[in-house]
């Protein structure tokens, strides 16, 4: 391989790597966000159940 070919391959590798990282980073951070939304919905459900129990006189 000539030096020009090696440099072109190297630049292409870094471009592909950059695109891959920019694609994967938001996906990985979304996992934490989805987990947080699940916790929030669970807490809201507990609050609704607690209020329903108070209103119906079960507690």
C-alpha cells in the first residue's frame, strides 16, 4: 500500500467511528431516561392508588 492509500483509509476509519459514536451515544443515554420515566410513572401510580384508597375508605 502506498502512503496516500493508508492516509485515506485512516481518515475513512475515523469518520466511520465518529458517526458510530454520535449514533450510539443518544441511544445509550436514552436507557437512563426510559428508566427514569418508568420510576416516575410507578410513583404516580402509587399516588393514585393511595388517593383512591383514602377516598374509598379502605385505609
